[in-house]
């Protein structure tokens, strides 16, 4: 698995419009590995990424059903809702990573997950500061709260932009340039919806649902 992130001169503010012409130049990836026993509901989930000198933009499009969102506050457990996730390790030779988890209503959870070496040295995973979370522009097609659950076919989109300054602050990682390679994976879940499911872009495994497997991360190359 390999994804190429295309460069643009300037990223416009997010609008969660999958069909916006600015995304025409982006490659499209699909989350279609569902390795664990689940409800059988496997939403068609795609993502696209672009970058400029200041940050990384990502948009998800989900052809869903059984859509639910009750988490409303930064760092709430959004994986219980209809949720898309992007895990990314920005430092070569390190498996430390950010996990960006966002429900369909635009509520986000982000942790700075410690590397194998950092854990051995006693460093723990910790949450991103709320002020830094507020610096991530976000757009979403669904309302913040979706309750009761929508049980008819529903397509929803999420777009957010990640300032490279955050990667510098939390990982001491420089802003990427052409040829830089990060590693990551993309996921779709809905743990507490009526039809739970766990999907990934790059294959993952294990006896139970678990996305925190940096060994599964695949190259994300900045063009």
C-alpha cells in the first residue's frame, strides 16, 4: 500500500465538498479491509489528501447507514459514533504517531501516541491540548449531533486541515517537502452504533478490533 499526497500552491478553507474541483488532482484511497467479525455493515469510505507549504488537507466521503453521533466535545470518545480516523507517523525510524479521530458531526479526538522506544523509557501517550485542537479547521456535512440514529442510506463528508506546525510541536518534525515520506493508515468505525464495524485502508489484524498498530502503517509520499 502506498499513497501519494499531491502538492497545491494554496489550500482553501475546508468546506467538506468532495466534488470541489480542487480535489480533482488528488489521488483517492478506499477503506475496504474489514478483518474482524462485525455487523456486516461495511460503508464505502474514501479519502483524499493534498498539501501546501503550511499544512495537510484531508477529506473523507462515507456512503453510510445507521449514522449516529453523540460526542460533542474535543477529546470525547468519538470512535463510539459514526467515525473516520487518520493515524500518521511523521518521523523516519520512529513509530510515534498522531491519531486523528473524527465523528460525522466534526467532533475530534487526537492523541500523541508514544513510540516503542518512548514507552520503554517511560513516556506515555497524551492528548493534544485543546488550544492546538482549535487550530485545526474543520468542515462537516452532518449536524454536530445525530440522535436518534439515521437508519436510511446517508452519505456524509468530513474535511479538516492539519497545520504542519503541530507536527513540529509534538514530534519536532519539519514541514515535509517533495520526496518526504510519512507513514499512516486510515480507518472507518462505529463501535456503539446499531451496526458496529471496523475497516482499514492498509490491512490490520489481531484477535480483536484495534487500530493502534503502527507496524501496519504504509508510506504516504509527498509529491
